[in-house]
């Protein structure tokens, strides 16, 4: 199924295919409906919402993330909240119907371990929203995989370097689920990433390997942050530039690196930080922020007091966007990069003297 969203406020249109996940949008349209070729800065309502349905991690005390060399940015080892209620989730989806494309279920733990997991997926589909989620795979079962096949667009398994990682991937593939691998790259994992990608050393049948940049948020350390001057970064992106039997994707935090190092990737296919422009995060406590990595909740708006649209148009979100609107005015790549991450400038893969 394909559907089109016409944004009357910012004068553009977007199209989304619920089966393939393909998403495209026009440039700003003039008074005659002709594409001007100028990218719209933002949408009047988020096209993707990261919904933190998990308030606590049932595997947190086992230290799965730590053993895998990943610092949980949601502080799952130390912070516990109730999971999002079905009623709150339904309230979110009903506001999104016909205005948003996808819900990325997440939070402080594996969404497939939510006590009402199937209900959440069903409610998403009832409101024409495609649910996706990321899991450690630790609690994955053939029954859960079958539920994913019925409702989800795709499922990502975090690369935790364990037997349960491979078992979860295999269960999802056998169920016919479009399966991705989420791979966090930091100083401690980039060598392995380069080796595995160069040797195509991932389970056969996966759809894509998605590279997620390590951030110093939650339990993520600053010592593990990669620098643009680290020669391994250029080497990693040179592998991204090559053809592989699986797709390679990246989070928007990696876009400055792709623009800097990749020669075969179409710059027009990349989208820089979407926080507050096309996406946002809503936690189990119903606090909405432009990006899930705003763990200090500097830009928070409580949905107990307003609607999603009100929060989207709030002063807090506007302050967040202002960074991208004003960043690096003299750089020729400004429109493609917008200065990178507004929250953590130290993660941006750019050493240009025009960076400001």
C-alpha cells in the first residue's frame, strides 16, 4: 500500500510504501505545483516517531549491553520506569493516523518483551502506521518472530556478538521478516566492523547492516567517541562505498562522514539530522523530545499537557531546530549537513575550517 501526505503548511508532498519502506518527498512546490528543487526544511508533523514503549530493561541486570561492548544510551542498567501503557500508545497512534508513516518502537529494553507487544503492533496497523523495532534478540522466539512477520515492516537485531544474536536473526529470517543488523561503531568496535563488512561476514539473507554512531549519552562514554581524524573512519566509509550482498545504511549522525569520505553514494539520497524536522522521540513517561539522545531532556515537552502537534510547534523544538538553520553558513555542503548533531558536536565527522 502506498499513501501520500501533502504538507500544506510547508508546500511539499511525500510518499511512503508500507510494503517496501520506500520513502520519497518532493522539493518545495511553487504556486503551480512545480517542484522548485529546494528541500523543505521540516514537516508540519513528524513522519517518523521513535516511541519508547519500554521503561525498563528486563535484561539490564545481566549486563548484555556491557558484555557486548555497547554503552546503553538509555541507561538501562540504572534507570527503571513503568513501560508505556496501551492507552498512552493508542493516544499517540490516533493523532498520527494519516500524518505519520512509521513508528520505531524502542526505549529502555527490548520492545518484543513488552507485556502487550502484539497489541501495540496491532494498534499501529489499525492506524495505518508501520511498526519497526530494534531488539537484542535475547528473548526472541519463533512465536514472536511470527507476530513480527504479521505486523512489522522490518526488525533490527543489535549486533551483540553472541549466540542469541545469531539465533534471533535466524528465527526472523525463517519467519520471512525483513531483518537488519544494527551495528554501533565506536573506537572499540570499528576494527571489527571494517573486517566484517570487507569480508561480507554477516548472516546470509539479511536485508542490511545499519551503522549507528556511538554517542556519549547515558552509559555511552566520551572515551569511545570516534574522531574524523582517526584513519579507521575513512577506511570504514571506503567499505560503505563498495557493493556488498547486503545493503549498508547508516543513521543520520553518520551523514557528515559519508559526505566527507564517500564518492559513490548519492548525496541527494542522504538526510542529515531529522530531529525536530521529520522525527522525534516520545518516552514511556510521555515526554517528547526532538531526539532520543536528548537524555538530559533539555528540549522536553510533556504530552500530559498538550498534543503531539503542539509539542512539535513548541518553543523548545524551535530552539533545537535553530542550530541546524544557522550552522556553517559559508560551507558549500551546508544544505546536506546543517552542521550535524545539535546535541553533541564532538561526534560530527567534519574538520572543515568552514565549520561553525
